[in-house]
């Protein structure tokens, strides 16, 4: 209790005291008042050969660095999400078949589709004009085979189909991105 609570007072009751009082094994992550940092505190009952509990084992692990890294990583993810969502350009992430997994507000504003409408659908169902669907499908097949294509790393003007059906001229740039061993070709779209 002195280590966990900084006092002999049982409130809050530390894991070892809970187990000694007959409770099951317990593990908590907490900031310990007597130590500077975050700790994982685990307690497990110890039984004799007849199955009677006669004590408990408690292990305290310093996870301060791990906790700080997790917080920093979470903050960086949030910053990246905010950057992507606040971009005036349309940022779209899709797999090698053109199925959308990210559609930012810029894409919503330029192309009319909301993220909820776009995510899970293929680009040829959303923004590729009817006259260019075959070319798009063939380009995606080539990308799956070669992990390359004539538009990768280039900026080009193309017509895109708006949700309401009219065509809008956009500037598109496509990058080849590898994530967890899979290659993606996410486009970035700017209104013309």
C-alpha cells in the first residue's frame, strides 16, 4: 500500500490488497503517487496444494516511456488526421482495386460525395467518367501487376464525375505508397 498509494490507508485499494482479500488476479495501469511515472501493477493469488489461497504476488512494471510514446503517437495521428481533413485539396486513399478507405473534406467539396458515401466504393463507381472507366480499370490492373503506371508521380488534368453527374476538371497527382506490405495508389485532387 505504501508503494501503490503513498499511504497505509486502503482507499483506493491496490491490486495486491484486492487479491489478498480473496479477489481474482488483477492488473491495472496507473500513475503512482509515490513514484514519478506510469506503472502496470499486477497481482495474482498464490494457492497451496489444497487450493487455499495463502498469499499474493504483485509485480510493478515501469511503463512510463511506453506510455509517453503511446501519447505522442496518438497526438501525431490526431495531427495528421487534422492536416488531411483540413486540406483544401481532395485527399483520397484507395487500395489497388480503387476501393476508397479515406475521403477527406476537400474531396467532399470538389466532388460532392460525402466520406460516408465514398468509403467502401470504387473510384470507377464514383468519379471516373463513363468514357474513361475501361482505361481506369486497365490502369488499376497494370498497377497491381507492376506497382507502377504512367500517372504515378505525375500531375495531370483529368475530368472527374461530380456526384450530381456533371464533369469537373481536376488536377490529379497519384503516389505509390506501401503500407504493411501492400501497395496503394492514393490520388490527390485539386479543383481547377
